[in-house]
C-alpha cells in the first residue's frame, strides 16, 4: 500500500495565493512567499503541487548544525542549475565570488576578504537570479528554512529585502514554532511584497479526500478517527492510515517506529545508519559506513522508500520528513549512536570527498562519538573554511564549539596552532562581522581583562578597536570612548588602523574638526606602513571633513572623484559631494552626482549593498527641486527593493516630507514614528524631527508639532552639524509656542555660511517676531532652486503685508505663492493661501488664489482631460468637476478651457 496519497487534499486557497504571487512576479512586480506550517503540515507537498509545471530550482536547509555547508540551499540551487548555465549568465569576474557557494565553478580562489566579501557574494547571487529569470520565470524554493544556518538566513533576508527583478519568485517554507528563526520570518512577512501563508489543519472533508487517495475509499468511521487523532496533520493521517486494525499508538514517534519495526532487519539497520548522518546522506558515504556493496545497499534501502520513509535525493537519500529522522535517531541506543558517528567520522577522514563539508562533518561526528580532540581540530579547520567563504555566522558558531571543547582537550593549542585567547579574538571578530554584539562583547571583555595595557598597549588598542566595532551595533557613543582610548595607546601600524576608524566615525557624529585632525595625523603613518586601503580611507575622511557639509572646501573630494578608487569608495565620495551641494542650495548638481553614483553601483553590481545612501540624497534633491512626483516614484522604487531598517528610516524622512507638503500620500512606517528624538546620529534624528513637525503642522496639530520640538531640542549633539539644525529650527519656528525664544537664540548663535542657511535664518527671525525680515527671506529663496520654501516665504511675507495694511503687495505675493503651490501640488499651503486671501477679502486681477482642489483640477485640465476624466482621476463626480472648472475659468478670467490652460502656463500655475 502506498501511504502517500496521490490526491492533493485541501490547500486550494494557499495554492491560489502562490499562483497569484507567481503572476505578479512574472508581470514585473516584486513578490515572495513564506509558507509556514507545523511539522508534517504539508508544506513540501503544497510547493510541489504549485511548481509542478513551473521552472523551479530547489534547495533545502538541513538539521545538521555545523556539519552543513553555509548557504546550503543556495549551493544546492547552483548545482541544480549547473556550471555551464552559471558561467553563461555571469561574467568571469563573478566566478571566484560565486565559487564560495560552488567551488566547481572556477579554479581561482576567492579574492581576499576586505570586509565586503559577503556583500559582494550576496550581490552576485542576486544578479545571477535576476539574469536567470530574465528569459523565463523561475521559482526559487528554499525548504525547511527554520534550520537555516545564520549565513543562509542573512542571504535570505538580503534577497527578500532586495527583491529580484521580474520573473523571479522566492518561496520559503519553515516551521513557525521554531524560536530561533521566528523573529526573522515575522520581520520578513511585514515587507509589502511578501505573502505569508500559514497552513491550517485539514478539515474533516479534506482528510477524507486524503484517505480516499491512499485507500481508494474513505470509511466515515475511519476518517473521523484519523481526523480526531491526527488533528488534521497530513503526515499524521498517513501514519494512522498505515496502521489499520491495530491499537495504534498516540504519538507520531511511535507511529513512525511502528512502521520502521515492520521493515526487514537489513532495512532497519540501514535506516538507522542514515539517521546518524542527518536528514540526507550520499550513496557513497552510506555504503562506506554500512560496508554494503551497491546492490546490497540498494536492496536494503528499497523497503524504506516503498514505505514512504526515505526518498531519493540527487546522488543520495533523505528522510521524507524530519520527524521521521528524529524518531529513528532518538530510538538508537547510546552505543549504537556513538558507533555510527565514529564510522561516519572514520569514513569521511579516509575519503573527504564523500562529504560536501568534510571538516564540519568530522566536527559533528567526532563529537558525537566522544572524541573531543578530533572534534575540536575539525571544528577549527571548518571555521577557517567558513571564513574563506565569507560565512561569518557559521565561523562564529564553529569557533564557539572550539572554545566549548577547549578545556576538555589537553594540548588544544597544538591542534589549532593558536592560543585560546587568539581563538576568542577570532570569534569576536566573526561576531563583529555579523553584527552580533551579545556574543562578541563578552569575549572581548575577557580578553581585555587579561591584557596588561601598560605592557602590551598595541594589543589593548586592537581589542578596544574590536569592542568599538561591536558597540557600534548597540547605538550610543560608547564606541567613541573605546576608539579614543585606543588612539592614546596605539603605535605603528596599529595606530594607522585606529586613526582610520576613529576619524571616520567622528564624522558620523558630526565632529568634523577632530575627525579631520586625526585623519591628517594618520595619513603619513599609512604611507609609511604601505597600507593602501587605510590611506585611501583616511584621504576620503579628511576630504569629507574639509568640505564641512558644504561650508568648507570640496577640492580634495573633487580630486578623489577623478582618482583611482574602488566603486564603493567612489560612491562614498560622490555621495558626500551630493550632500554638500544640497546644503549649498544646489539640488540640480546634487541630482547629477547621485545619478553618477547610482550608475557606478549598478555597473559594479553593488547597488543594493552600498547604493542605498546615495538613493536617499537623490530623493532629497528631487524634493528640493519641487519634482515631487519623481521624488515619490524614486522613493517607492527604492523602498520596494531595499528593506534594511536604517535605509527605510532615512527614506521615511522624505516620505514624511512629501506627505506634509502635499497633504496626501503613503503613511510613514510606524518604526519611524517611534524613534527617540533626543538621541541617535544628528544627520538622521534632526531631519526626521523637522519633517515630523511639518507633518503635524500640515494636519493642523500644533500641540503635536511642539511636542516634537520639545523632544528634539534635548538632543546632545543638536548643534554639531548646522546643515541639519537649520531646517529643524525653521520648522520649530513655524510651530511657535513657548520654545520659540530658545529656537531664536539657537539660530542667532548658528553660522549662516551657506545660502540655504541664510534663507532659513531670515525665516526664523521673521517668525520670531521681526516680520520686516520677510522680504530678505523671499529674496534669499528667490536665488535658490527650491520653489516650495519660496512659496512659503511669499505666503509669510504676504501675511506680514496684510498686518501692515499693504493689501496690493500682499495680493501679488499671495497670487504668486498660490501659483507655485498649485504647480507643486502643495495642497495644505494652497489651502492656507486661499483661506488667508478670503479672510482678507482679496480677489485681485486673477479672482483670488485657487483652492487646493482647484489647483488639482487645473493641472488635469491643462493636460487636456475632460470633466469625466478629471472626475475619475480625483474620485469626484463629473458634476463636481464641472463646477470646479467653471470657478477656475472665472478666477483666471478665461473664456474657454484652452484659454484657461494657456493662462495657467503663462502664470506658472502648471
């Protein structure tokens, strides 16, 4: 009897969701699917049904701990794709990087890792999948991702947060009850393009369909019994149906073992041997462990396959379900288990090619049989392999295993060639590489406690450098304390490394003077020690500091821009130049620089890894230029493809800015609204606070706006970078309230070294009680390429004119402000202008400013839209659209729609 039902029971809704996601991916939309279900819940069967007639590449995560290769499912996918296909799709320069996953791709060794090895690998994997899906849609299936090693989880997260272009649909199956990976999948499921499918238990009717498929008939009493006892779990149903007429045990483990015990003796022995290997074992390795020839081994395996316990998997065998393996392995006696692990270890040691990851397998199997010395040595060698593969998370786990075994193994130092302290340091470095301070900091602290800083200052400095890198992931400024102490201790080449790190981090905190001074101190040392990488980093840091956010000299940055830099170094320079141009009030130049930087990243295949920061500056440039539709489209494009939290937070600043200025649009992420405004890096917190103030003001919620001001004025680095403080002070001045004198005092002490700073200073002064400065603010914004603040200044000046009784000038300024606001689509400002003009009884030659809705209608009218088309686009009735058109004609003094459109263009209203 075949206990696997040929009938696919239930899951119609989930199958439809999968096909819908595939349709979206095929159409060019980002799409990915997470399939969650308990053990035995039918995840694999559902995916198999979905992919039956689709181009599919599958890789599975195995429950082997350190014995599995890092990136195991992706290695499997590449092997199924084949060497020829990979080499035809990717340039030769990518082969050494991809060789970390599939060594057969090239004989060339991967390039030395300069800290970007994993980033480059991820970019090449993404590029490969995109090119793979360009000609024909492909489904990438990663099964049992709850067992994914940390490196695989990092790559999965990268692919989900940077979804491949059209034609690629990632599908990942996992068990939601596994605690280690639950947060990851919960986080990924929140991404807007991701569909999560949670498989419910089968209903009574669906169980009947499954039983009917197995037995050919479905006795109602049997179906009720199986449904009740199996809880709708498809694997439980199969196990229960496979034990007809017997007093079937209640647990699945007992059910599985009941099937195992009915196997012939040789089949049971081989099945137990397979369980000691993990979920999968190659045919040749299993033959070596069992001592059976090919024919004998095949004959012994056949009953397990016939009973649905094992399945063929490439050149080996795998348990059909992990629960089966767990039950069989748990049933081994301690002596049996130890003996099998020893036989596996001996077989792999004799013939390493029998295992895809021999050193990792040896670490597991030697430890499984109690040979701690050999397990330690194998774990150490496997850790070295993981480092070469840029699989730092797995390297960390293996090094932790080495350290756990250290005290159990006399002579451990001779087996590794390193002291225990050096192994601890390597583990802490791996923790820093994966951003895991909780595991790395205790190691570094123990090392520092054991280091005499007076006798070995350079070693202490290196450890402080390492601790600073780990502390950077925790936020706060403790990293600077460590770096400054390291700078006091270090000499020689160590000092070069410390100065390079400290000077660059100081710039992040806005400490330009100290950053430049220390960077300049490091340059001659870097040259003397021949450290090209540190020298280039120091040159970029010094040049960036000298530019002073646009207030200083950009000449050094311009020289570097045209020098011999790596792509990511060049983009760093271009991004800094764009930032400076923005702060100088030259957004068009900034836009060109960001375009150049994005092209460099695209050409280098590193767009998603290091191109995100320059994308933020591009959105800001478009916003400043008043090209808001482009800004919104660009912002959404990058949000669809980049989902790193820090990047999303930066983009949320400009989503909020657009929402405040337009009065409509997508809401910001809740995480952006929960950011503490009295801490963090000033280049993030201050702009975020400024836009939050603007948003609350646009919603006429002045108390909420003032609460934001209250919080951010407590920031410890409030005045570190004037370029970020000036926009905040201007927004705070618009909010008014009891903090206005403090805002005015801050503005009076702040430098106005750039044209935007001078314009904002005049605005703050005017809002703080000196309306006579409004004309200066208008003139300052007139000279810049930023229409929105000009319209706001015109409105402010007009209000001051009205207060002074100068109605003619006020009318002219309101009229011009209305034109700019209408052209931009700045609905809240348009509404304020209209209301102020109405209250003042102004009509003027143009019949008064247009309302926000009239401005929207006018833009569509000027594009030749009919009343019906305008109504459809604005979700209003055609009659209402007609009323708006009539009012627009009257206000513009136009006799026809065409004349109204021409007048609007002449006056800059559209």
